């Protein structure tokens, strides 16, 4: 039997795409996958470094897999944490055989870099990989993420991602469409750090607004096309029309807050009224549109008035889905130098208040669907989604177990259980 590998993926959907592409290279190298890390010759941990909690999870996972790996098996750490803290991580975790930043193969025989102890490969001789454009195996589920760009050109005060993911780098349209074809999925979920800015970094070939023809081209190839992470200032009328025309009127808006002064301290655009106006405009065009957003609570300088504005916005916007996250100070970011630290206790109190309010709104919006007939895609036996639910993020719809996985069906919603729905066949 040939060598086997095990890949553990942490963090966001963008990391899952990277893992899929790494898996593709390992399969092409003649290795086979295993679900049991104790039987793997190569164990890869694709880490997340977005906030402190994610870094702790990454370290815990690395140490747990170190305990499980078989004698002679190699442990490799890649992903955001490897890129951001590569040398420190390699020194702090001597049990790890290789720390590979982006674009470095994970199946090298030794650890690239300088140092003493284990045999090291000079960095100058390490081959590079273009993760964005590596081939991917066919999707194992009815849906798949497709990353259309890497990096980000924005400088949001709380975010360290541009410091280690680098500036935006958009892919060729042809390579994206080829990947969509390879995946053979019923639903394609387009992702990037700054999705709607796709093409701006390549003005000669693509340019601003290139996301619109790309969405239409992808939609021509698959039944459902969904977009995640839209910066509000780039949500143009043309992009709204393109999203609605896909048949998946799902708007994942990266808002982060609604207080204008606080948003400026975050180095971000917009305010609550602008956001409400845009959401209202979309609902007038497409009454069945679903909305998701995320908000940071406790950013330095957040006042009680700022918090009240956010509570009022959440009540008025009536979003289908909402995430609220405690501010996490990140080394090297603008926000690290700001005054006005919000005490942890107060931050947690504000989080609880917002989450309770949104849970009630989400439950009410789900209750409103009882009796409706909706089209669903069956993801697994007894579990499906409509256009209102993004995979792995939102609620699901319980359907009869005899509905075939990977197929579309019309079903009638008969019950709601918080974020989840129950449906019967027609």
C-alpha cells in the first residue's frame, strides 16, 4: 500500500479551498487519503490565525495530532498561522517536521529554512506552488467553495490578514470557470477576502466591476451560485442584479458595525442608515432575498451610544442571519494603538444582548416560512438547504430521508425549530 495522508482544516471556507488544492497535489503525488491520523504517513494541519481564539485552537489541534500520529509519520503545519508566525512556530514546536507558508509544498522531506538540529532544506531550493490555480478533485458534496482571489488591499483597523495574505491577487476568469467545471457541483459558493473587488488589481485585463460578468459566467455553468463576503461600498446596482439573476438572492454583507464614528475608527465605509437603505432597496427588487452579516463588538472606543445604534439597526434590519464577535486585539493592526479599551465584562454583556435579539429575529423569520413551498438542494440524507441557507454557516432544512443527495426538490415547510426548518415532500 502506498503512503497515506490526513489533512485537518481549521478556520474559514477559504482555508478549506486551500486544503482541497493541497489534497489534489498529494493525490497527484500518488498518496491516498485516510480519515485516521494515526494511520497517516503525512499529517497536515491547515491553521487559522485570524484571532487569538483561532490560534489557540490551531496549537491545541497540532499538539493533539502530534500525540496521535504513528511512529515515523510526518507532521506538517501550513495555513495562516504558518505564514504569520513561521519561524517562531517552528522554534516553539520542535515536534513539527515542517512549517510551510503559502505556496510551499507540504510533502517535502524536511523542514525548509535555516537553523540547526534536523536536516533543513535551503529556502532557495524549495519549489513554489500557486495555491490559487492548483487543480482540485471533484467535489465530494453537492456544493463547493471556489476562491476567486487571494489577499486584500483594504486596511481595516482590526484586521491583520493583509499583512500575511498580501495584496489582492485576482485569478483569470478562465481558470475559475475551469475549476467550476472540474468540481461538478450543483452549487458554487464564490469566496475571497474582498469578493466584490475582484479584478481591481488587474485594471488592464479585468478592472473594477469584473465580479458582475464573472458571476453571470459561473451562473451559466451551475444551477446555484452564491457569493460570500461582500464589502458594502462595492455592492453596486449591477452586482445586485447579477446576484438576483442567479436565482440565489443571498446577500452576505460585511458590515462590522453601524456607528459612523466607530466605523471610521475601524477605517471602514458606511453607516447604519446607508446600510438600511441598501437592504430596503434590495428587498424591493427581490422580496425573497436573504441577508447575513457579522459585527464586531467592543472595538476600542465603542460607546454605549454606539452599542445602542447597533441594537436599533439589528431590530430594524431584520436580517436572516447574524454573527457577533468580540473584538480581538491583533498584533500589527491600527486598532492596537487606539485608546478606549472596552472592559471584557461589558463586551460580553453587549454580545449577549445582541445575540439574544438576533436569535429572536432569526426564529421569527424562520417561523414565517411555515407553509411555504421552497426549492431545496439535498446535501446529505435527510438534510437540505434552500437559497436562504449558506452551507456550513446557516440553518438547515430537515427533509424526508428518501430524497436523493445532490438533487433539487420542491418541498413544503411544516415546522421551524429556531434556525432550522422541517419540510415534507410535495
